[in-house]
C-alpha cells in the first residue's frame, strides 16, 4: 500500500518509518538507476549486495531500497501508459479526420448521383415528348461532355510526358478523394483504431479497383520510398525496371517503368505493364506518387510485347501521402487495373475480375507492409531463431519469390520444359543455368560437395470443389505424413545438408512425426514463419542422412475465421549453417478461391467431427447442405523442386512425376473427405457426426454396450445428443469392420488422439497394426468370443499409435455392435485410462 501511495511522489525521496521524507543524493540516485536498468526487479539478495558494493547506500535500509524500486517501476509503467494513450489519441484524431473526409466525399457522391438522376429523368421526358426545341439539343450536348476524348494526343517529348503525368495526377486524385469511382466498403472491413484502415472496392467501373485510407508511423518521404519499391512488398511483383527518368520544373520526377507480375497458377500467363510514374509535392505539402499505363491512345513512348506475358493496363492509380500531426502519415492508396481476363480459361476469370482480390493482394498488402516496418522500427526486438523481424520478413519474401519462380518457369531464368510422358497432368521443367547453380552451390562453401548441378521442377494445378482452402491447407501443414514421402524429404534435404543440424529454434508443438517451431507472425497475423523438424527420417537409397530434417516454412491463410483470398504452404530444406543470404529451393502449395461461395461456408468446419456436433432446433446446420453453404470452387497449384545430377535427369524426372501425382491423389482424397457431398454417397467410409448415419451409429454403439455389458457406456445428462457425448468421451472409442482383416471405420476424439491420426486416414489402419506381437496373439485367441457371446474384456497392456508410439491402457473392452435388425454391424473397442508411455 505504501508503494502505491508513494508512487506519485518524487523519485529522489524515500519514506522513513516516522513518516518523514529524506532526499537521495544524486550519487545514490545514479547508483539505483544503474541497477534498475540492469535489473528492474532485484531480489532481496541483490539489493543487499548493492548496499555492500555501494558505500553511498550504506545508510539506507533494504526495505527503503525495495520501496524505491517499486516506485520506479510504477513511474515507468505510468510513463508507458501515458505514451500509449497519447499515441492512441493521435491515431483517433487522424482517423476522425479520415472519416470526416470520407463523409464529405460520400455527400458529394450522393449529390452527384441526385443530379445525374434528375438530369436523366429530364432527358427521358424530353425524348418521350419528341420535342424539336433547339434548347433541348443544347441540353443534350451539355450533358454529353463525357463523350469527348479523355486522353488528347500526346507525344514522347518531355512536354508530352508532363502533359500525360498531369492528367494522370488529376484522374488519380479524383479517385482517391473525389467521386470518379463509386466506392463501396469492402465486406468484413470496419474502420477503427485497431483496423488496418478504411478499405473500399469499386462498383460498376472498368476493370477492378480498390482504395484504402490508413495511418502509418512513418514520414511521407519514407512511405513513398517504400511503396515505390514494389517488389519488396508486393509478392506477385517479379520486377520493376526504370527505363528512363526525367525531372520536371515543379521539382517532380517522371519515370518510365516496365513491370512484370507473376501468374498465380500454372494455368494462366503472367502479366506485364508499361507505365509512367509521376512523383510530385502538392501545395499543401502532400506527397503524390501516381501511375498509369502508356498505350496507343496517348501516342507516348511504346514498349514491345514480351514473350509469355499478357500486357495488362494500369489505369490512373497511386498514393497520396500527407504528414500527420504528431508524426507519421495519412495515406490514400488507389489501385485500378484491367488484367485482361479474356486471356485466361473461363474458370479462372474470377481471379482477374475481383476487386476484393485486388484489395487483399495489393492495396491492403501495401498498408500491412508499412505498418510492419513501422512496428519494427518502434519495437526492434529479436524474435524466434535469433533473427530480427526484418530478417524473417526477408526470408518469407525469399520463399514466396522462389515458389513463384517455380510456378511460372520463365525462360529468361533458364527454365526449359521436358517432354511429356503422354499425360499432361504434371509439367516438368529443368534449369541448369550457371546463375541458378551458382546460387545453389553457395551452400557448399564449407568444403562439402554439391549433390547436383541442375534443378528440376514438377508442377501442376487442380480444381477443388466445396472444400475451404484454409481447412485443407491446415491439414497439409499439420499432417505432413499423410501426403509426403520421407524418402523424398531426405533426398531434397541432401542438397543442403552440410553436417549435423543444430538450429537455435524455440520449442514448438508436435504433429505426428514432425515438430513445428514458430518463428514470427506478421503484424496482421495473416502469415507466419516456422521451422519444421521432421524426426527420424532415416536414409534415402545410398545416401547417409541425419535422423532429423529441418524445413523453413511459410504459412498464409490457414485461419478459416479470417477473410483471406489465398492460402499458401511453402517450405524449403535448410541446414545448421543457414543464413538470410543462403539460397533456398522452395516447394509447396497455393490454394486460391475462385468465387464468393467461401464466404457462405461455415467458418468452423474442422478436420475432425467436432464441427458437426451442433444439432439444434434450426436443423442440422453442419451436414454440408449445399443450399446453405453454397458451392465453392478453388484452384490449387503444386510445385516441387529437386536438385539433381544431370546424368540422373531421366530417373529424377520419373520420380518427380510419380511423387507429384501421388500428392495430387492424396490431396484429392483429403479434399473429398472434407467435402460435404462426400458423405452422401460414401457413407460406408465414415459419416460425420450430425448426419443421420452418425447419429444412428452412436445409438447402436450405446445400445449394444448396454445389452451385452449390462451398464451404460455414457452417463446421459441434460439435452446433449448421444453422438456429442460419445465424441467427447474421455476413453478412446473405436469401431472396426467385420472383415477378415478388420480396419477402423470410426473413432471419437480420444480415439483419434490415441492413434495419432485423423478421420481421413483412420480407415487405412488395421486392427492388428495397433497391437504388438503378444497383443495380437491375445486378440486373435479371444476375438471369436466377441462374435459368440457379444463381448470380451482385455487386461491392461500396450498398443501402438499409427506413428509407432507405445500407448498403455488400464483395460480394454470389445463388444459387437448390432443394428436395428439385430444384425452385426461392426466391433467396437474402448480403451480405458490410456496414456502415451
């Protein structure tokens, strides 16, 4: 209580027992402050040691020093809170200004629409009357001013370029702060002090457009510098080349740019742009960077088309950056493009016709990047793996760029296509260019030999139906053993293994043979970096491999509750000497939704049965009814890269094709199992709880247990369904088929945990696989007893999970499950009080 009361007093005073205050000397304060910066909360022993080491504190009691440190910590906390509140206040003030400007713009837009509505109503009346009054001709002429050419002819001279630049500036500002485009608030984006900003998308304009207004803690010059370096923050941007630059009389600059964007899938060509960029300072001190495509309508300089690229158009776009009172900047961003959707297959056109997609991938990405850099400057902390946030951001960018290069396979990077084997589902490309191999061989500067002199990429794209991308990608992340081949992992890791691997990474969570070690999130938690430790991988052919392999992994869009337009899982093998400059050979998956049906899908569908347990008066809301969910489509792109020796190209090509095809088959199986339509026609493979089949199975299990054991399996309380109680039952409950080689067909959550598996792969596990040799002998000796008398009891013992981990159990009970016609349906087991050994 004394510490709290004295917190508001001067830091150079101490409270004596008699209630009087005595001032510390400057030397005493200096000694205390020095210790405070070393240790803000010293222990009693450390305080006593301080008194012994500093004679000037010898006349102060340890209790008084304790109070001084309490007061000092309290003042520090108050100072930080005051700074935080001031920052929030500045942000709210600036946000209020933005909202007032947005309100003014909307009022102007309303007035403009009212005027247009009145004008067209008048014209309709005049047309109906068929009047010949010449005044009507004047009215029509005055109302059709927008039909005059918007871009008067220009030329490539400095004066002509300046004319185009000034026109671009005017059109950009009319979009950023005016009513040239009808903007509507993007769904799911609400302005507030913690939001990324005010985000809007276009409605009814040419091409696709998005606009954002936000606050960033950087000065305008720094903001412009960052945004002009588009490849550093725009993951889809391959390169921006400045072809020419000239200064203007008003202190601005005009640049001629050539920009290339990656294609997001293997099914469409990449885009390129021929641009003019104009940077200038306005009279009010605002900094403007605006851009537009140069085309034949302006008679400006031209750029010949590039092979394998489709020339797209950037309509007047850019950045309006204004200094904010108290520091930082207020920024308006406009992106307006015509991506030529006619050049892609019809199924992919939504990717090129969606303003929402443009907003997420470009407009909001710019704001997120600025906020990330601002946070890194204000909080320069070292994150996991001993790296600073900027270094981890650079690594994530490197992974993404390497994956994009593999997906696109540009010839100017040295890629060439191999002949098909007659089936065009998987495309193979090889790259043995000196530049590529020089980067790869950089990993072996410590004297260890390179394992390859070329890179092979196997890539494919596939259409997915009715499965949320985030759910599917999370499954691929957490259950790598369901689709990956450990031998191939060993082969890929051999290209960068230079010796025993000992990465200084933090502790992480284990997912069946792999340990995921988190490194860092971005500021918006839209993506995160992690190191994946694959345990006990072993050998591949004749190569001697360490028992563990490490992968650097980038995850994007794995949160099904978040609004996202892309989900990615990109990874690359690394070794113990890995650094930010080390080359990496990334592989991975990218899933992009093709329509808005995903918005209507349940955000809580998971990889197990839990999401379908809620059955209420409104009906079975999680049975996968397509009328309530909507049919969702997405495109998945897969690309895997392998380093190899040139003389082994044919063998590696065969291996890569087979591997990618096996991955495609695994993904299709998982996607099918996660798709609601799967359970309608494949009930025999296991139905999700919430469906009538699952409810019926739960009822049969409990009724049969009561019949044969004379007891209740579940203690039924309240209105909870039998199925939900069975799913959450603490003991493992598993059902297996009545076949010569019984396989598991159902398990509750505890059963899945015990077997370390999922519902998707449960049916791949046979009953005999989970027992050791003694357990199998006992099982086969007593199993006929189940069919004869309906049940059997097993003494405590050891069984094995699907990952080979031993599991002890106190006892086990097996009983025959019969249906309503008294026919045997399956055998059910419950393992009581199980635990991993």
